[in-house]
């Protein structure tokens, strides 16, 4: 698992070294690098995000939560990085 996470530019769950700062709804949030472009695009389209996680090597856990209660489950984010 650690090698998988290492190859994809993410840290294991519970670590936050691969996050980048992003202004969302007037606050700076730490967003996982793997999905930062998706989060930025959603917020630019007025779909405000309140939480997100790239899954840290487990694609089944990748998700972005919107402020209206919807949850986007993200798949395929690692396919081009294998």
C-alpha cells in the first residue's frame, strides 16, 4: 500500500503532506493534490465544496462533498499515473 501511495503522489491516510492550500468560501482549505483541479473547477462553477479526499491510494474512498449535501465519488484519478 505504501508503494502504491508513493507512486501516486499521495501520503497515507492521516498525513497531509500532499495537500495544497486553496481558498474556498472565504477560508484557506488543504486540498489533496490528486483532486485539487477537480475541486477548483467545481468551486469556480459555484458548486461549493465542503470536504474532499483523494482516498490516499484507495480510489474507492475518493470523494468530494458539496455544500448542498451531494457527494461526488471520484474514480479513475490514478489510471494515468500507474
